[in-house]
C-alpha cells in the first residue's frame, strides 16, 4: 500500500485575484494531486499572525501577515504520495529572483512579484502539514482519511 501524503497549499491574494494565474494553478492542482478540500477565506491580520507564528520577529513578518490579510486566499488540502515535496518543487524557491534563474518554470519564478508576493505557500514537513491543515480545517479527520488511503490506489 502506498501512503497518501497530505499538504496544505495556500494561494496568496495577488494570485487569487489574477484569473490567468489562478486558472494555471488550478490546472496543475487538478492534474497532479487529489484535491481533498478547498476553501476560500479572507483572513484578518490576527489570524494571519497566528498562522505565521514561527516567523515572529523576522524582518518580513509584518509585511507578510499584512499582505496575507489583504485579500482572499485559496486553501487547498492536496493529496499525493509525495505531496509535500512535489508542491514545493512546483512552487520553487522562496526567493522569486532565485526561482527565475534556477527553475524558470516554477510558479514563483513565473508569477512571483516579490519575496512576499511569491504566489503560494506549501507545508514543509508532515508535522507542519498536519498542524496547518488543522489550523484552517479544524473539522478535518486525518484518522478517517488514512483509513481510506488504499482506496485511492486500487
Ligand atoms: P512558505 O512557507 O510560504 O511555503 O515559503 P517557504 O517555506 O519557502 O519560506 P519560509 O521561510 O517558510 O517563509 C514564509 C514566507 O515568508 C516570506 N519570506 N520573505 N527574505 C524574505 O523576504 C522572505 N523570507 C520569507 C515569503 O513570502 C515566504 O513564502
Ligand atoms: Mg515555510
């Protein structure tokens, strides 16, 4: 049995508000992952600050949390045997500038505007994915999802 790994993808406000970019991203999600859950929200700054708690004190914390509360974001729980790595590979490096040189076809390289407006977020480990999915989808049952894993690969 192959275990289905889950990750949280967050499409940032500037990408959600651009129909061309959004439809490009949605096609990737649909073709490469099992899209388990999707929700569009407009965060308040306090919630954005709680979500990005690990970055408190860093120089980009205020601009990141303010930006994430500046418009709608799309939240996606994505499933794939290698979901965390695959989504982060598709995203590319945090730095848009690096992305443009290292992998011009990564999402951040193609559609990133700055290191804050870098298109999307991806969980960086299984622990982060579980914490982040629970943060936005408190009702989500990992237990039942795991029991169903095998079904997807028959
Ligand atoms: P993410 O969490 O968004 O998937 O991005 P990441 O793992 O590649 O990067 P991380 O270090 O977790 O940073 C979270 C978000 O903070 C902004 N950031 N700006 N040098 C900078 O200006 C800088 N470093 C980080 C980015 O928007 C990044 O997505
Ligand atoms: Mg990160």
